[in-house]
C-alpha cells in the first residue's frame, strides 16, 4: 500500500514539473526599462542588466542577457530610439551577459577585454554554479558558427567615439573573472560594472574563467579611485545602481572576506567550518544574507589561490 501511494505521488510530482516547464516556456519575455539619463537606459530582466547608450549616430549596448533575449532587447530599443545599434560591449564572458549577441545584425561591432574574448571562445562552466567537473552548457557561439564573438579587444584601456558619444573602457585586474570590463560614459558620469559589482552580496568568484577572491577587493578599489572623480553612478550586474561611496564599501566588503578566508586557512580551519561560522558583518547594511553555497565556493576558491 505504501509503495502504491509513493508511486502515485511520484507521478503527480512528475506531471507538475512538466506543466511548470511548459508554462515556463510560454512565459512572456518582459524587458523593463529604467531611464537613468535622457540617452542612457538600463534594460532589466532575462539575465544581467543591459545598458543602452543612445549616441549621435547610433546606439551602444552593454551586455545582451540570456539565450533568446537578443530580439526582445532589440524590440525594446526600437521603442526608445529609431537609431541603429552599432556596437556591443560585453562586460565579461558569462552566458547571462553575452548570449543575446548572436541575435544582433552581423554588422554590429563587438568589443571586449582580451581575456574575455579568449573565454568566449570556450564558454567554460562557471565555478560555484555547476558541480566541479560537470560539462559546460552548450557553447552558443559554436552553435551559431562564431556569430556574436568579439571583433575587437582591449587590454587595459580603450576609447570609443568622441565628444558626447565618448566611451572609456577600463580593465583593473581579476575579480569575478579575468576579463571584467568597466564601461565609463564620461559626459554622463556613469559607469557600467557588470558582475564584478553584481549587487550588495557575495560575488561569484569564477576561478574557471580566471576570477580571483584574493584580488577582487583591490580590483574594485582601483576602479573606485579611478572613477570617484569622474562618475557618480555605478550600474551593477544584476541589482540596483550604486553611488561611489557604496562602490568603496563593496571593495572593503570583498577585501574583508578575503582576509577572513586567509586567516581561516592559516588557522587550519576547514572550508565547512568557515561555511558554518560566516555571516555578513552587520556594518554592511542592506547586504543580502550570505548563501551557504556561495560562501563554500568562494572560500574554496581563495583556499586554492593561497596554495
Ligand atoms: Zn557573471
């Protein structure tokens, strides 16, 4: 009798899962617009935040969300401006920031940091998001015969466009990955940071793609000292905007996590011990509570770096 009940409930759960998946597939793809300046918009939904910079003769798009979201981004941009998209910048290699690239016209210029260009050819699994040794998700650029891959790269600095259209690209070192680009719109005093500043939370430290828990705090600190006199607002990877004081605080938050892990390793404590004892210090107000999985993964990444 018990067995029959169990079997019946298993079938019921299976059916529910199937219905949920079907409904998921039919979910409308909603792109929400946040207007930051007259010619600068943040598109939310479908993965990482997308920045849209409307310039004199065209439009630059920073990050293009998950697979299938390129077309909804383009449709939303049409409501904002009749100008064509001329340029895509990807802040880093992750699928929720680059996959929409394949849905843009092939004429669009695509610019990334040089390590990100190398990473996008591989599209390796993300540390902490999939089980160690698990195969990476399908490579969207291979599936599209290389469409959407970067056409130009920069190492530390690059200037695009002039005057009010100007964009300054910066790379300050390893953090979320080894190719995190910071995109400054000097006339607007705004910076797009991507996932090296995903929000007020523990970041993903993607060691598989060159990320570093020992360096991320200093990298964000360098960005802060560079931008503190040039910008007022940081567009984050997945959350609401930050001001420059909050950016400095995020550098401190990451430096302190690294120092904590360093001390723990020195004291011979296990990763699991750190997972049990760590919580976000109370002085970091408005921060998300630390997820166990993230603490485990990030501590392991730092332990491996110290070795
Ligand atoms: Zn990311």
